């Protein structure tokens, strides 16, 4: 599991591929070093809804996995976001019920966003 923090720079429209596979990309600008970095992430299938209530300029913390694949002899790396915290608050879709030990809620992390099948990846457009 990896995590990055920054401000949202771009949120793309939903993309739909063969067999109903969907993804949505977004970019955050990190300020972790002397030189700010623009980092592109993607969400897949049901995780695309994590971006519905976010806006450009908003501070977020993104939990993600690094995925790599080969397509037609080329290799690609994708940063697949599976949890997004906006302004220090967990997106409601991911929030678990509060525990009985104080006011701090517990959160369920779900990194099973679903890998596209080989059939999802075939078609006129590359899957990335």
C-alpha cells in the first residue's frame, strides 16, 4: 500500500471500455519536495464513484497500489487508487461505523477494486 497527499489538479470524465469495464483518472499535485509533482491516478469499476464529490483544488490523501502490465509488447505502470480522503475526512462510501472506544471512527480499507480481465483489455482502445 502506498499513499500520496496533494491538491487535485484534474478529474477526468468516466471512460467505458468493452464489456463494461470503466475507469476514471485524476491528477494531484504533491508538494513533498522542492519541486511539486503532478501524479496521475486511476480508479476502476465501482471505485470511480470515489471522485464524485471531489473538486479541483481540494486537498486529498490517496491510498493506491502500483499495477503493471504488458500490452502489445509495451509495458505500462498504473497507480490504482482505492481510497481517497478529502480534507482529512474519509469518503462516506468507505467509512465504517464508529467504534465504542471514543470519537475516532475506524475505516475499512478495500483494495479489491477488481482487475480487468483479458477480455476487458481487448478491443479498439488500449485499457489505460
